[in-house]
C-alpha cells in the first residue's frame, strides 16, 4: 500500500484507505494490509469498517473487469468471518452488509456457505429485538444469496428452517419479510421450501396476515399447484382444502372467526380467479366447489354473507351492499355492473374477451355443482333479509351471465328455475308459494330496470364528449332510441297542428307575456315546461311563430332573458337543476333558425351581438373589465355563462346558424380565443360545443388546436377527435384521419402515442383503414409504439402490400418468431391477472420492448385490459397473401410440431412452458380468421389442442387452451370443427360474431386432474439424518441425553419437559454446554427438523457460553456443513415415479447401517467392526417397535417407507420421521 494510506486518513474517508492507484499498482499488498486490519481486534472500529468497504470496492471492480487481477477470496471471507464474531454488534452488522455487496455470483455464495457462515447467521437471527439492525442485515444477506443466479440451489436448509420459524411466529417483527423470502425461494427452489416445511407456513401466513403479503403468497401457491413436478409437494385434497373447512365450521363464533372467514374467502376467490386454481378446485368431481356451495345451507348468517360476497366477486358482477330501501336508490349497484355489460371501449372493438371465456367455464362449473339450487333454497328461508336480498340478486346475475356467456341449452336451464316455479305454482303451501312468487317478481323487476337503464347509461356517457368510453354501447340502445325518436316526432307533429284556443292557452300558461296583460317578467315564475312545449311543437309552425312575434312579447322577453348584459341567464348558478335553461335556450335557437322569420329575429335581436361583444373583449387587444368579468374562469365554472358556447354549438348545426355566426364574426373571435395561453377552459368549451358536420370553420379551428405550440392542447384535440369518431362524425375518413396521421410526426412522444391509439380505433372502420394506408405514414418515425396500428393495417390486402414493400413484414416476422411470441404471452397473462383481480399490474417487460403496449392512462385502458391484444401471426393470417407467406416460411408448421411434441409433457422447463403457451396462442390467433382456420385444418392440429385441454398435467396450459379455442370459434369454419369435437359456440348479445365464446358440452371430462404421489419430506430427511448421526460417536452419555432432550424440543407436547431437563443439565454440568462439537450437532438438528422460534431462542440461551474465537473457527472448518446441498440428494424436477427406485436404494442402504443392536447407551464403540462404524454411525439401541423391513422382503417401496416412519431410534435419540 502506498504511504498515503495512513491511519489518520483511514478514520476520515474510506477512499483514503485505498486510493485508486493502489488498485492497479500494488493490489496484492493493498489487499493483504486491508485484511490484516480487518482481522486485528485492537484496530479502531471505524478503521476496520472502512477497510471492509475498500475490500468490497476492490472485489466489485475485479468482478466487473475494471481490474485484471486475482483475489484471495478465501482469505477475504475468513477475515470478514473473524469480524463477524466481533463483540460489537455494529461491526457484525457492517460485515453482513459487506458480505451482501460482495456476494456477486454463485461461487462466492458457495464459498460463504462452505465457511459455515450460515451458523453465524442463525446465531444472529435468534437474538432478541436489541439486535434488530444486525438481524435485518442478516436477512438481507440471505435474500441476496437467493437473488444471485443459481443461488437458490445453494441456500442451505438450515437458513430455510430459520426463515420458516420466523414466518410462523405471529409477533415476530421480521415475519413479513421472512414469508416473502420463502415465497421467492419457493418459486426458484420449491423442493427445498417443501422439505423445510415452508409451504405449510405460507398457508398459515396467508390466513393470519399480514394482508399486504396475500398477493405474493397466493401467486406462489398457484405456481406450486400448476405443474405436476411442484404439485407433488402438496397432499391432494388436504393442505388447501383445510382453508375451505373454515366455511363448514358452525361452532366457532366471534370477531376472530369472522376475520378468518374473510381471509379464507379471499384465498378461495383468488384461486377461483386463475385457471390453475379453478381446475385444481374441480378435482375429485368438484369436491371443493360442492363444499363451498353446500356451505350456503348451514344456518350461519355470517358464513352465508361472506360466501355470497365471494360469489359476486368471482363472477365479476355488482354486489348490492345494502337493500334498496336503505340505499335510497336502486340504480347504484346496477349502474356499476352496467358498465361491464356494455362491453369494452371501442378501441378494443372486435377483440376476444379472455375474462368472458374464463367466467363462462367458471359458471358451468358452479351450475353443475348446484349453486343455483342452493341459492333458491336460501331465498325460500324466512331468515336474514339482507342475505335473501343478496341471494336474489345473485340469482338474477347468474341468469344474466348464462344468457350472455353460455349455450342455449345451459341458458334455458338457468332461466327455467324449475324448483322456484314449482314452489310458486304449489297451492298447498301458501307461505312457500308467496315467497317464491315474490322472488320471481323481484328478479323480473331487476331485469326490467336494467333494460331501461341501458339507454340512460349510454347517453349520459355520450354527453361527456371527452370521455365517450361507452359510445359503443349505443349498439345496445339503438332500439330504444328509435322508439323515442318516433314518439318525439309524433309529439312535434301534434304540437304543430293545435288549434288557436289551445295555442293561446299554452302561451298564457308560460306566464311570460300575452299582449299587455302585465304578466310577470320574473323568469323564476315562468312555466318553463310550457315554454319548452311551445318551442318543440307549435312554434315550429311558421304561422304560429309569426303570430307569437307580432301579437306577443314572448320571444322578445325570452331572448332578453338570455342576453349576456341582462345578467339573468348568465348569473344563474351551474347545477343539474338549472341545466333546463340551457336546454330550452338551445331549443329556442333551433326553432328560430328553422324559419326565415326566426332568422330575422335573431339578426335584429342583440343576443348574438352581445355574446360576440363579450367574447371579443377577452382578446388581449381589448382591456375592458366587463367582458373579462362575464367570461372569467370563476364564472365559467360556477355559473351558466359557459353554456353560451353550448347554445352557439346548437346554432352551428344548421346552415342558417353557421351564416348567423359568420355574420356576427363569432368564428373569427373563436380563432383568437384559441390562441389565449391562460384560458384553456375557453378552448375546451369551443372545441366541445361546435358542430363538425360541415366542412368549414369548425374543422379548421380543430386543426389549429392540434398544431398548437402547447402539448396539452394537442392532446385535447386528439381526445376530441376520438369522441367525434365514436359519434360517427360525417366524413371522418376524409378530414379526421388525416389530422390524426399528421400527429404521428409530432416531436412529443406522448402526443404521438395518443394519436396512434385513436388511429388504431379508427381502423375498426374499413374506410378509415384504407385512408390510413393511402396516406402511407412513415414507419421509421413511429417506432414500436405503433405496433398495434401496423397490425391493423397488416390484416388487409392493401395494408399487407404496403408493409411488405416497406420491409416491415419480414423484419417483424423474424422478431415474433424469435421472441415476440413469448413476450406476447407474458403481457397477455399479466392482463388476464389484472382483469380478474381488478388491479393494475405493472409489466416486467422493459418500456422499449416491442411487446409492451404504449402507455395509456385513460379509463378505457382499464375497461379493455381483458381483451386479447393483436398478434402478428393472427393479423398476417387474415389475408390470403399472409397465409401464403406463412406456408413459405414454414413457421406455422414449426408451431404445430412444437405443440405435438410438448403439449402433453409432464415435465417442462420454464422456457419450454412459455414457448408452448406462445405456440398455442399463435395457433389460436391464426385460426381466428377465415383464411387462417384453413391452416389449422390442413395441419389437423385442432384435435391435438383439444387433447391437451383434456389431459395436460400443467393446469395453466389447459387454461390457455380454453382461451385459444374461443379464438377459433370466431369463424363459421372454426365453429363447425369444434362442434364435431363436442364444443358449443356462444355469441354474446350486443356483440358481433367476432366475439364468440366456446365451451364444451361435457365440462366434467376437462376437469379431471391426474393423481399424483405426494412426495413428503421424510425420505430425504433420512438421508440428511445420516449426516447428523456421523458426529454422534463423539458424545458421551450425558451429551446423548442432552441431544435427546433437544430432539424432544421439536415436539410441542414434549417441549416443556425437555426444556426443564436441559435447564437441569446446564446447571449441573455447565461445561457440557461449552463444547463446539455438541453445539454444532444441535445446529444440525435444527437444520433438519422443525423448531419453533421460541425453542430456537431457548437453545441459543442454553449454549450462550459457546464463544466463537479464531481457534474455534479453525475447528469449525474441519466439520461437515449443517445440511448437505439439496442437489446432492435429488434434483427436484423429476417425476415421483422416476425417483422411487433411487429412494428405495438409498433408504435400504441407510437402514442397513441402522440395524438394531444392543447398546448400553454409554457411548462406547463396542461394534466398531459393523458396517455402521465405517460411516461414523454409532450402533443404535434396540428399537422398541417392530423391525425395519429388509430389502429382501417382498414389499413395495411405499409400504416400506410407511413402516419406517415411527421406528427409527438411535442411541436413545427419537428422530421424528413424519
């Protein structure tokens, strides 16, 4: 080390410990001096800490390649280990942090484990809350080891057992992080976690909390349940079914029981929101599902209420929180559900809905399990009205879902409600008949109310022109709108033909003015309903209008009311009740411009003149406070002043109205107002109000806004174009699409992405699509955010030719073939998860990934998250030219071969599993078009896919197939093929043929899960016991008694007596509890068997006199590790049947070494010549139970293992095997 590295400098700055020139000039000497200082107990603590930092700095630079040198890794770790036994907890804490920073690869982790650092970590984690900072760093080090590539395979079982003990202790501060660490490890190394009892603890924490870990815990459980190779670590119909058993507990009461029920319902609901969980719950003829259904019949209101809430949740329908009498409105719950009923945003028009496919299967399962019958029985009871009301609503929702998502035969069965109608027709029991009739009437009223609400919901959404997220719902309301228009037309015709007497009476009813009768000028006393009736009927007759102009002051006073300077209309507070004045004002202008006399009145009246004058005063060249005050931001927000723009918008809908606006230079004023920097409210009011039906000023104003210097104005213009698109604006393809294409070249990425999203939606219309192709937008300037737009273009012949010519098709095809298919599956499964959970999940893909959707913060993104995104191969197969290219490249043939090869495999790597799902989705998207389905028929791949749906042992693959088959049902050819295999197609109402669903006629045969052999921990445990017993010959009789008592500490029944025995031994023979060999044997036992945290802390206190020194560490290096690597025993990825012979051989070898012989318990090796002595295993005592079967006996491996479990006793030390 250079002379500049002095002690004083070391205490000031870590950089002074190791200058940069030391790293290259004399690295070896610098490292040696740093290690010497770290090991020196007399060195200042601050110096030692900063020397550790410098070591970490050197190690990182060497690992990154910044320094080309070799490091004495073992010396570094041993020096840090010496610091790890320092009396100062701050020093130990810092060492853990440094170890975490230098644990950069699996080799370093393995080196740390080989140096028994797990022993020191265990000592730290069993300390009390005074050492929380040190414990936190130790846990972080464990997490770092797991995160290192291949680190999860190195983690010793001793640490996992410790994490299990921390996670199961309810009052432990680090319980949450321990459970989370177990979850992460369970995904990477499920066998190790299962062997250590971690899965049981994960279930325990899931029920007991904390709630913020629920999602992570459930994700791990679903992962474990998915494949046979991991599912084998759970006992069939045992672990998870214990959760369901809480619903059948009729004896427990109180808040704690309710909390447990809520936790159980959350777990079950989450399971039923995934394909894996749903299919698992259906095993054994849907036993778990039937239990949930039958639990409704138990006479426990709290259980029923929680179950009903769960059903509303899993079926994704609105739940009536309170009965109508208490809510004050019947519309709130139904309105919330109506949003989902209207379908996704128009942006996702034509895409398949994966949630619908999932819910259809879920509904079939519960119908078959008798849910509808259970609900009918529930509503017949004279019990809790809230529960009966909820059950009635649920019946209604299930009937509605059945009509929408299931084939006719199932929908008919749902609608018939045979048991309910039978009761309603039973005159022998008036009480039951009355109850059934009331329920049927209630269900009928719910349907009637919802039918009436559809139009109201849609139209109210369309009024918000910048939202318009439900504009597509107009398809549902067309019939009601058509009827309403006919009624309005008949009413107007009748009003125009009224006689003179009726007209005069109606005029008098307005209370405005008839001749000079002195009627009131106070607008609050006017009859506004009569005014509206006059404007919408009689005054549309030119004769009646002329009579009103000449003989009354009706129009004069009405126009005066709306004049800005009268401060009548403009001073009215803005609220829902006062919007009637705006509606009548618009009707007045429409009526007047409908006739020449009306146009003349508007020309002569000061209404439009005063509006123009007030607006012109907002121009910066004017400085009058009057106009500024009239249209100030405050007045625009709080009064009806801003509604003058709405009235002018009504005027702009007619040719005569446009001429009037030009006459008073209102459009010129609009041009100036859109340039105001600080008045965005005026710009929005103008853009939203004017009509764009005619080619002229409105479209020019909108194009000016879209080229504004301000980003937010351009984005607002794009949103308004979207609203115009959804409202079927006239000639949108000729002027709206070019405006959007222009925005594609905006320098701001957000503006460009918003324009792409609207263009993508516009391309649902073939005319708009062809316009985009004709304009030929530049591909290079758009990048990956326009992927979906290009896929839209690719689905047409002209678009395919344009993109092929631009070189897009070949490059994109190569990308999708190599990695795009897999990225598509990742995005799609995340979308399904957040759609079913109702939560937003961030994609793990990089933002610049070609499979990542462009950011869209609109609410419509949440509505459309359940739709299947566009797929390159699906769009390519939509044209004959694209299908020819697929045949030429042979890609689809490769997809089919992969599906045939791996579709029914039990063991798949994660890469192969992801690829299999990708191939299935690609095949389904190809088969979703008329041209693409022929490729599937040619390859005869549909039969293979259906076989996968029935027989695959990987449940998520089955779920993928269910969704893929729904895609194939979007064409008539696909429907015919699926019908030949026993599948029925459903066309949901209010949607097009492209949104079909597909379900099997016999769902039961697709719900069978192959049985698996439960792989418990005890066979592997026996092999670990061998390493535990190798050290047993070094112990005397007292120590063996101590070990026996410590073994009993793992049994909560024997723990109390065992702790007393240990305390007695410690008081009588304290020297025994200072031996490192005995202490390490105890640590090995804790690594092999389950000990609660309290027992571990007690044992740590018992051996508190064991002091680690440099000499002790040298002894420790000669000892075997606490537990052998899991990889030395099994790889954990083989089928249980494949492992059977290997287990039998290992067990037989082990039990041969444990053959029963006489032993006095003194520890003398009287049988050194026996086989067991060669392995360091002392002769065991005579076993009290029956002898272990020998390999020669004709018994299968399973029976032999079962007989092994209760009978292994070594030197008086009972080893639990189950």
